[in-house]
């Protein structure tokens, strides 16, 4: 079993795979001629003719050695965002500008995600400046918020002049109506209270409705973009969105903080050295809108990786299987 798994991880395939999270960057330049290039990796274990297993357990074998770090890297993304794996910087310490797109933006179905081609934006953080290339969506979220997945996650991909990559990840929660304010408690009237206690017949008042810290309104940008997602249901298609105003999202990001860590692309070739900035703020998507997005995206979330600096999960698995195989040989029939 162990040797078989190692073979799956390490044996090369002739299939060519391109980066998705890095689409439009130096790692995966956008196709010329206006065509939408459909990606050939996947998220399930499905074995497809001429491609093999497309899912993330097999990304390294889809194109070796280009994708080998998917199975060997020790700073892979996404991760569970728990205390100790990230540092925190206030949103106000990060300078973000994103150009509005009054004529709409190109919205593409890459087969592995749906992506909006942006029209300019800058990120200034840590003395470095990055240019916004695109943003795209994962369903459900790739990062876990202290062990909890979220409905979706938006990735804003930025590249510096020195070809360094930074990604802002922001969770998208299912938007809900803001819970009504709890009724103000009645003024205490000791005479009435004593009378009630004496009679022991007053019903216990119902508790106030729980306040839901995660309750967020629908984000206009997301509602606008996903209003046309059904027009790109087929991989390789694109549509122009209605006009997009970006200030709303920038304000949300600035109001939160960023959990920062050194990770990787979450898609092949899983390149490391990506400066992740996962926002503590939330965007919101209405339930019906989430359903429309899900019908097109399906599922596109890589499984959580080990904490930065820990061995790659696939290496641990392969080593464990190899040990099991040795034990089998040493003790046949045991
Ligand atoms: Zn992504």
C-alpha cells in the first residue's frame, strides 16, 4: 500500500496542469486572444480517461516535477487558522485601493473556479507594493476559521514588480437578516415583583433572541457578480458583469484585521512564498445567491494542510504506509 501511494505521489504524468489561484500572474499567464483556459486538475478523486486522478491527493503526479511541492512542501495552504500559526496586523495598517469597474468586469469560468478579471488596484503592506490581478471564489472556504469552515472564501491575488505573490482571503458567510434588537427589559418594580413571587404564578419571560456575531448583510458586490453566474455555467465561458463598485469590500477589509502567514498557492503548482492575509472580517451572500454559485462552482476546496513548518501530510502518509508495508513483509500473515 505504501509503495503504491508513493508511486501515485511521485510518478509523473504527461498531463499539463496550470495554476488556478495564480491565474493571471507570472505563474499562469492569462491566455491571449480572449479565450478562457479551462484547468485540468480537479478536487475529487474521480479517475478520468487520459488524465488520471485529478484531486488534490494526486496533484503532484499530474505534472512532475512542477507540482511536486504539493506533496512535499512544508508551507502549504490552506490551513486551519488557529492561534500560533499567524500574526495579526490591523486592517488600517494595510493600504488597499481597488478600482471600480463602471463598465463591468470579465467574469470567467475556469472549470476549477469562477474569476473576476480586475482593472487595477494596489496593496501596500510591509513596505512592499502589489498590483491586483484578479479575484476568484472557493466553495466552501479553504481556510478554516479556528476549525470552522465558512460558506465561501474570496481570494484577491496580488503580484509585485519582483513577482512576489500576496493573497487576501476573506470568508463569505451566509447573510442573514440582522436579528432584531432584544426588547428593553421592563423597569424593575419591586412591589409587582414581590407580589408575583408570592403568588409564584408568573411565567418566566422568554430569553432575548441570541445575538449572532456572524450575522452579516449581503454584500452588494457579491450579489451583483453572482447575479450572472448562471451565464457561465459551462467551463470555458465568460460574461461581463454589471458595473462593480469596490469600495464596499475595501471598507470591510479595513474594518477588520489580517491574519498573516507565509504559505502557498492552494492550487497546482502549490508554489510557496505566498504572503497570505486572511481577513477577520466577513462578506455576506444571500442563501439564494449561494445556491446559484454552488450550482456552477460545485466544490473547489483543497483539504487543510499541516501548520506551516510541519511535514507535508502526504509525506507523513506515504512514510506511514511504507512502514506498514515493511511490517507486512517482516511478519507475513500477521
Ligand atoms: Zn484561490
